[in-house]
C-alpha cells in the first residue's frame, strides 16, 4: 500500500524487542491511542479485557536462546541470555474441564507462537497491559514525493 506513494514501512528487527515506549511510537504513527494499565490478578479481570472491538496487548519480558550473552555479561547479569521486551495479543479464553480453570489464549503476531495460560500465570508473566484504541482523528497519508 505504501509503495505507490514512494514510501517504505519503518522496520524493526525482532531482536530489538518492543517495549511500551516503542509501542506508543508505533500507535501514534498509526493515529491510534494507547492506554497502559497494570495487569489484572484474577480470571474476571482478564475476561474483562476481552471486550469486542478492544485490542489488548500484553507487554512481557523473556529470555531468548537466540540472544546469548557474552561470558562477561553472563557473570554480571546472573543469566545466560539477553532479556527481550515483547508485546503479544490477548485473543480469547475458554474453560478447561480437565484443569477446572479458565485458560487464556495469547499469541505472538510475528511468529504465531501461541500460549495457553491461567490468569495466575498471565499475571506473573505480564508487565503491562497496553490497550490500543481507535484513531484519535483522521489518519493522513503523506503525499508522494
């Protein structure tokens, strides 16, 4: 869609991660609002984030084996891999008869990796909830150069 306008999309390498500040920059570029909040602690709180029309992203931090630290940094940090900030989508939930708990579906839009987690697990894994809202106004596309 941008090629006819002589524009190319801004790119970000996966190993750069995406923290709250980076997500806010992208949302602003798209004319969207971004509202950060603390993660809920209960299944009811997580269910409330599944409203129709709401896009809820979960800011997480994790270690990734493709990003090993040097021996010096390992000794300093106390772990073997670089920490990666990442945003994932909260997509849905269902009740598990086997576990007798509600499981929440979280997916990484880039890799398609999917996680099923309980409310307690999500509350431990999630740093921040980032809710994308509608455009603050009309989005304008720059004229071709």
